[in-house]
């Protein structure tokens, strides 16, 4: 299916990508490289879309000093790598996230699966193919994008996003469950107090949660 963008949609995309570029430039001040993932990377945005930025090699101390509205830590499952989130606004329209341990190969693939672009691609106006929450493969083009169902096109997804078939099948199962049952539960969600640093929060969780501690121990957290 071909989706043609109108002027309003192109304007929304331009605005959101402008926000993203500001965040990536800010991260460079801390000698970090950020990536934009999700709908802003693919281009299939709407008025309520968020700007999601991932930092794979974070300087946690520097990030903790950023002016933010609130911060939280999420561990999706007992075996998944915990991630910290810094929301720059109350509505969580602009969020920086980063792993607190070493990501597995499938976890890294997750970002490419959903669409991922760096600063240079953003400046050039490039968009990335990826799969949205409705299990549609989004393939950007000059007029907007083409949509194809992921089901039955898994081989194409592997080729377009350069991820493993294992990643595609795992994400397909997870997103299918979410569509059937609504939002699935999260194993751990911890919101930081206003006076609490990320390092303090991690130390508390290391003491309190054995699954959090186990995933951190297997990784490379240096906080």
C-alpha cells in the first residue's frame, strides 16, 4: 500500500527531526553519538509522535547532569538489559535512553528493526525502513512510504533492516501479543526522585532486585 504524505505530515516530520537534531548535537557536547529510532527515523509520524534517541555507549555521569523533567529505569523482563530514560519534557515527547549493561545482539537489533538513523542521515533527510507497532513494514520513498504486512514478508524485513531472522520472529511474536492483549506488563519500572542520581538509583536496585543485579553483572556497567 502506498501512503502519500500531505504538507501537514511533512511539516510534522520536519519539526520532530529538528527536535531530534538538537538532542544529537547536545549529546556530542558530551562526546556521545546518539541515534534516532522509531517513527521519526522511518517518517511515518503523526502529531502525537515522540522523539526517541538511543545512546549505545553512554557517559552516565554526563547524562545525569542534563536538564530533564524526569528520569526512570525500565527492565522489560527478568533477563533483559535494564535501560535508563531521561525525559526532557513531562509528556515524554523527547526522550533519551541508554542501556545500563551490555545489550545482547537481539536487543541491539531491536532498534534497527524499528528504524534507526544517525545525525548525518538526519541532516541529509534520509529515512530508514522499519516495522511499526501495527506489524507493518514501512519502506520510505519520495512521496511518503509503502506499507507491507510483516507477516509473510519476514525475509524482506531481514534484508531491509539488516537484522537476524531470530530478531524478526521475536519482535513479531511480542508485537502480536500486544495487539491481542493490549500493552504487556513490564518486569521493573523505577522512577527516580528529583534529588536522586542515576548512580544512586542503580545502587539501590542492585541491592533490592536480584534479576536487575544479575543482568548488570553480566554486562559492563561502569557507573
